[in-house]
């Protein structure tokens, strides 16, 4: 029987996780799971229904009830059947997602959903705690990073906001993600650290595919 493969990619904001995880999943025929989009979807639902980021009980309920789906073969994220792919990318949603991701009960609910996805199929899952908490036994763990200046330059190119504002937002979000008590962003001890500073997407993709293929045999987990 072929074992399911779990590729865990963690790292700070704008390190290139989403772009690379999506490309690698497509090359290997695995399911791509963007866990940041799941925190963003719950944050969007909370903002729309005027649930305060301090209302832990209601937020836990939203996280539990949220039906979050990734439409195969597209980049679409569905929340309770609605395509929210664009809505969850608004800057205020990034901030709210980082806030609600500090709440242990919200994390518990979303981690539960993430593990269920990993049980159904081979996945490339990216986020902040995938190798450390969600799948401590992942087949391959990658910690993707880049120098802060390069990360804010990359994000600024995709944004209408001034570069200094983007840099400040990323800095603040990283600080919050790294210092929270519950599942902070950390590199798992057995994760491979990949610094993408100065590398093209193609170069990083080739390096990651090699890492994954070295640990698996033709996309199947090695048994020896
Ligand atoms: O990767 P992203 O920027 O879409 O993530 C949005 C926020 O969600 C981010 O600030 C931290 C949080 N997050 C998390 O705490 N754990 C994850 N596995 C993924 C994202």
C-alpha cells in the first residue's frame, strides 16, 4: 500500500511559501493546503458578523462551524460555499487573522480540520506550525525564510500600499506570530532551513523538489 506523504512548509510572512507550496503540489499531484487562508477565512467571518477578536467563545464556534474548502485545480478558497479568495487577502484580514490565531481554541479547531485533510490525501501544507504541531511526523519538513528586506519588497510589489507601510505590517505580524504563547512560529528541529534570499522561484522550486524526492521514492514514502 502506498503511504500518504505530508510535506510541511513553515516560515514567516512573504517568504514565498504559498507560491512554492502550490507549484510543488501541482508537480507532485498532491493536495495544496494553505492554512493561513483558513485563519483568514475565520477572521473574515468574524469581521463580517461583528464578532470581536477578544470574544474567544464565539471565535471558537466560528472556527468549528466554518466549512473551508480548497477547490482542486484552482486557487479558490471557499468559506461555507462562498468564494472568498479575494476577500481574505485584504490587509485588515491579515491583521485580524494574526490576532485570532493567538487563541488556543481557534487553533485547536483549525488544526483538527488540517489533520483531517492530511488523512485523506498526500498534501503540501504550508503555515506557521505545520512541522511543529499539526504534523510532527511529516515526511518532509521545510522552513522557508528570506531576509526581512526582501520579504517586504516582495509583498510591496503586490500591494497598493507604500513600501514602508508594508514593511511595518510584515514586521508586526512576524513579531506577533513568533512571540505568541500558543504554537508560535518556530523551526521544527528536524526541518530543513531554506533561505530564498536572492533566489528565483524556479531555483527554490528545484531545491525543494530535490529535497522531497531525496526523502521519498518516486513520490512514495521510502520504507527503508
Ligand atoms: O500565511 P498567511 O499570511 O496567510 O497567514 C495569516 C495569519 O494566520 C498569520 O499572521 C499567522 C496565522 N497563521 C497561523 O498562526 N498558523 C498557521 N498555520 C497559518 C497562519
